[in-house]
C-alpha cells in the first residue's frame, strides 16, 4: 500500500460485523464498569453505522482512569446506566460478529459482563471474534498507536477516545488484510487466527486443550480437566462461585457442571 494512502480493501462479510472500543472505570472485568462505548457496525451490503454512547457507571471513576480517557464523573452523571440501554444494545448487536483491539481479552468480556449484570439476554456462543491486536502482536509486536503509524502511516490523535480508537482499529484491520497475504478476508478465518477458538469462557479462565477437553487455565488446577476437578474436588466449584470471577465465567462453569452431573 502506498504511503499516506487510505485502505481500499473492504471486509468480506456474511453477516454484520461490529468493531468497537470501551472506556471504563478500570480493568477488572468483574468490578469495573463501562463509561463509553463506540462502535462501527458494518453490514454485508457495505453500509456503515457509527455510534458513541456514554453511561453513568454508578461508581466513581478513578482519577487514574479519567486521566487516560478524559471522562470524569461530571461528564456522565446525567447519562443513562448501561442497564437502561442494554436492551437497545442487544438489539443492535443481534446476529453480529465482533472485532476490536485487545477485545478478546478485555472489551468483549467486559461488554458481556455488563449484559449479564443487567440481566439482558446476549448470546455469545455463535459469535465470531477478530482481534486486530492479536494479528499485530503476531506480526509486529507493538501498540495501537504504533500499529496505526506502521500500517496506516498516520499519527493517532485523541488516543483513548473510544471513537478515535475504534476508527483506528478499523483502518488497521483493513491495512493488515491488505499487507499480509496469509490473512484470508473472512471473519471465520480471522476468528481462528486471532485466537478465540479454544476459549471456553470469554475471560479465558477455561480453555479447550488439544483433545477438545475443557481445562482450567489458572491457579492450582491449571491444565486439569474441569469436569475431573469438579468430580474430585466439588468444593472448588463453590469457591469460584463465591469469589471475584466474571459472571460469564461462572455461567460457563455451571453449564459444564450441569452437563455432566446435573443438579
């Protein structure tokens, strides 16, 4: 691609694809909250729908977070809560695949946690996930600002503004497809390539091993089959349920438990 040229490639889509970014009160998926969500919804016919929403997180925004994204308590004091907009967002995102920058590890798990907290149904089992950061780290090992400079020959202005980061991620992903012949221009391939395919839960606390068996991916039972641990140490299930794990992780663990042992 020529220097300073805009990406000309278009994503090949079978269904709507949402590229998004979150600004939050912090990085703990279980206890922190979303204060801003920006997304670009791409339709298979080429239509682009852009939106930025702010939310009252119902908890104070730490000054350290505000200094990064520029959103302070007063800026969102009169905004709706996520719960108040959850049904609307679930409708907007129905049937969509998702993409972002570090979205597999943070943004999507945080988004799903917010839906679960609001008790609004939001299916995750049939989604495809594309993480431009995974492609970037596998190919170049750098950050979003560096990725934007490297792939798009532009400086990222207003970094940590949700829409600026979302737009940059969109352009980076298109430029990556243009640059690397190994990448196939379809969401199924990019989902596999960026590493979501072996995760049992969105936070990656459980993953599928080479034998397609769900195993724990943390703590004293890391690498051990989930169902075997629950059989030999039943109290471990309750320990997870009683502690600071994402609601979605607890839900997936419960589904595995019920599938094997019933109630």
